[in-house]
C-alpha cells in the first residue's frame, strides 16, 4: 500500500492499495454513503460493512448525477436521515459521483466532513484529489461548485478489475498528462503492459501519478497559478466532448487534446513532444472522431475556463515537465489543427 500526503489548511492522505474498501475507519459516527446506481454491489457491500452508514443514497450513473435536481434530492435525504453537523458524507464511485457527493457535503449544514472512495482510474488520478466539487448546469459543465477537500481518499485498486478495458485506458490519459507536465518517468510506466488492473506496476504508477496532483493542489488549491497546468490538453478536449455530445469520453478527449497541445507547444518554439502524445493515443485507441472543421471547435475553446477578457489561453510545454500558460495566435491554432487532424485520423 502507498500513502500520499496532501498539504494545505487541512492536510489529508490518499491511500492506494488492494482491499481498502473493507478496512475503512473514520471518526464520525453518522455517515451517509452516496454511490451511483450501477456500481458493482460488492463495493457497496464492502463499504457498508466497514463504515456502517446511517443512510445509503443511490444516484444516477455517470454525469447524469451532476445536476441541481439530483443534488436537491441528496440534500433532502441527508436531512431526512438526520445526518448531524459532526457527521460525514462518503462518496463512492467515479469522478461524477464523487464531485456530486463532495458538493452535497460542502453545502449540507454549511459543510460536513467528506471522504472520497474513487472506483475508476480517472477518479483516482484526478477527481478524488484536490477538493473540486460541483454540478453541471444546462449552460455548461461544473458551473456550480465549491472547493471542499476530503478528509481522506481511499483508492482501492481491486475496484479497477471490474472496469471495461476502454474505461481503464480512458482514465490513463490523466496519469500520462501528469507525466508530461511533471514526472516524465510516468510516460513509459503508463504505456507498459504491466499498467493494467492487477498489473505489477499499477499501484506504484498510480500512486506516483496521484502524487503529482497532490503536490500541485497542496501549493495552489484554488487555481491561482500552477493548478491550471493540470488542464494540459483540456482546451481542445472539452470542445471535442461538447461537439460530439460526449460520444468521445473525457479521457479519450484528453488523449486527443494532449496531442494538439503538443503540436502547439512545438510550433510555439518548444521541444517536440508529439512522439509521446502520439504513442499514448496509439496505446489508448480512443473512439474515432467525426469529421470536424476548425470552426466547429473554436466556439467551445473560446469558452474555456482559462479564457480571460483578452481571449483563450493554452497550457503548453517548453519541454517535459516545463508547463506554461500562454495565448496562441489564431493562424497557429488553425495550422496546428490541420496537422493534428492528419495525425489522429489513424489512431481512433
Ligand atoms: N481536474 C483539474 C483540477 O482538479 O484542477
């Protein structure tokens, strides 16, 4: 088992290892367990046996849970179960479920203790750590939320065994991204045949990928600076998710988006990291993209949260582990888009 520390006003630990869900211990007596309706029953049973929750609340699967309506229902159930101010909420599931559960914890009684129990690779490497919680609005993703760091995170690697291979490979995009922006040793390890559920290098690679995010959010919880670097590849990725109506999943879109960001990075004078991002795409084998024009994605890129009044900004790399934030001229964006399209047409 590995333990990663996250610092800040209220430090906490992220534990990574097999069998954790049946060994949970928390000080609160009254706990509400929140999980998606389609979660394998054995994970829910393991948490119920170790935490003895006062109430277990089922929420819709995947992003369907991240709505104000679902949040309202969860808050009512917390109140009906008399979860007190010194109680806790435990969020079990993928990133959407833990985002919703965390925001319920942040808003119920103006905030109760929150614990994260991620069961997907994407959730472990990204969503569960760093305290971003929230829901979507019809107008856009994550438009309502709060920074509400958990008291502890448990990443039980046994949960990954039930994931379809495509879902595991989707989640690997965030681990690979942590390699590009901070820890290049991860690049080879993520693409290794042993980076798989039950694989020999899974626990250490996962823990080291989480450690990158833990370091960033320790130094910059509220994204005043370097936390934005975690969005490498995400500007085009969010546009691809929106334009394909989520037929391309988040992790797949990040895989595609990292390659675009690597082309931009090189064309803006940085090292050529495109062999890395192309190798990842070939390993990940994402869903193919529909035919797209530059004009299809630009309205979505313009709404990126790193945009300010002067326009959109991209996270680029001078070299491995050397990220920076910059504006990019439109003709550079356009020519890189053409190059990216040619390159990715054979990867999906
Ligand atoms: N997913 C990016 C962040 O947590 O800041």
